[in-house]
C-alpha cells in the first residue's frame, strides 16, 4: 500500500516518555511538500510530489493509483510524456501495409498534424487543445471533409496511445467536442452524350479509355494498367488485376484498391471497341516494379501508353490528355466532377437503370462494402413507386381505367 510523505515535517518519539511529536525537517519551507509513494503493477516504486496546501490532491492521487491497479487500468503518469510525433510514427507502422496509403497519411501528418501537435506530449493534449486546433482549421478554410479526415487520424493516434497505456482517455471523444462531418455530395452522373462527345475529342490512341471507364467501371489507375491479356473472351469477362500508381515519385504496378482483384462482365460493344483499338495501336510491353520502387520488375502489355512506349501516371494523363479533351469538345471542365472517376459514376447509373442489383454493382466496382455502394448511388436507383401501386392494385382492383398521367 502506498502512502503520502510530508517532507516538511516528521514524527519523533521521545525514548523515555514514548511521546510522539512533530518536528520540522531540514527541507521545511523549500521544494514540494507532499510526496506520494506507491508500487506499480510491475513492482517498481513510483512517486509524485505536490506543493504545500495540496494534501487532498496528493491523497486523491494515491487513491486513484491504488484503484487503477486493482481494476487493471493503471497507467504510469510518466508514460504520457512521450511526444505526439513519436506516438504517431509508431502508430503508422501498423496502420497499413499499403505503400500509397502510408504515403498519403504521412503527407497529412507532416502538413497538418505535426505543426500543431508534433512537439506536444501526449498528456498535454487536452480537450481544450483539440478545440483550439479545430478552430484553427476553420480559420484556414479547410473543407469539412478534409477536417473530418484529419480529426479521425488524430483520434486514431490517440486511441493507440490508450492501447499503449500512455494516456487514460482520448480527448477527441469528450462530449464538448463536435467532430467535423464529411460533406455529403450526391453523385450526378454525366449524360451519355457528354461521354460520347469527350470520347470523340480524345486523341485516337486514348479513346479506348472511355470504353473501359464507362463500359467496365474501371478506375483511372486500372485503365492505365490494363492489358489485352486481361480479357477472358470465352466467358466475356475482364480481369481487373492491377493498377498504375506513384510511390515515392516512382511508377509501380500494384493490386487494385484495397488489394482486391475482381471480374467485370464485358459487353460485345465494348469488346469491339477494344479490338478496333488494337487494330490501330498495338499493346506495348512495359516493365515496372511491383508495389514498391524497389520491387520485382513485372512486364505487362499495356493498352494505353505514350507514343514513346512509356506508361502514364494518373496526374500526367489528366494534365496532357484528359483535361485538354474537354476544351476540344467544347465542354466546361469542373474539378471533382469531371475527373476520370466520373465514368465510373455513369457506369453505375447505367447498370442501376437496367436493374442490376446493388450487390452485383458493388462487386463490379470493387467496393468492399455493398452498403457504401448503396449510400453512394441510392438516389440513382429506379423508383419503385409505380411497382408498389400495381402490386396493391392486384388486391384492391380499380374500377376505373387509370389515366395516362396516373399510369
């Protein structure tokens, strides 16, 4: 059992009378007066000192330590002195094995979290500090979705500090803090005529990108890494098994997003466009490292490449091929709405309009959770109102013929 030591006073027993009296120590009046001494769960003696007139705080601290030991919630008070940056770097080791994801997270840490929290100790990050940081993000004009992503990253790092028994609770989770919310934006798919106009405006060697995007729902990196060898003609399927991306300024091949390969049905019309393209432009063999800049070289016959035979990064393709096509087509390019991802949205809307189930669509798009697909595209699903009316009319048969408007 621990105890609270008064460093300014000590008890002395008279050897003859056995009376105990309190006398001043040589430390009286200097330094912190009360010293709490206790044994931690590992059997190591710990201590913490308090100033004069804070005897109750010292007693309360001792009670808290002893209670936490009994309940298995003990945390060494010195453990929270670890700097946030040290904890974040340790957290990042177990966050994701995906190099591109780690690269993105590291960028957020360097640009947004380290400047504010990096040199703070974990124990010093109070709810007030978090609120002040949220206020600064608002003053900087950061978007709500970006704020939400940064807040989630901060909270996750502090959760890891709890797991490591460095802090007792996460200051991001107190009731007085309102976490930023991701902006909800309804997907507005292109009109099919817009996709056709853009396809015609693209240089001939790149027009096939729209067939893969609108016709197969492929992501940009998957389109740029597509090979004719990925076509299963017998089963009329396309194997989406790789993407091109940039890791530490180096182009690499890797598995599709979330390391999830998939198969997508390919229509006869899309297959004809692929074959027409191959008659004009042969696939070019390209070797890139797999997954990491120092990874094993993998050779792939790419459908889309530069005239020099070199592969495109997504950013370069956007800059020199994709965006200029809008101007040639007489279309206005809008950021976040007219990237190559817009072709996936059009693909989803086409399939939903033809009655493809959300579960099947999620598989074709490579979504891990069909619930995400439903939340993203539910407003594009055909209305079931008229089907519901007809079903009920099967029980309560109308006497009058419905008007054309009602029908």
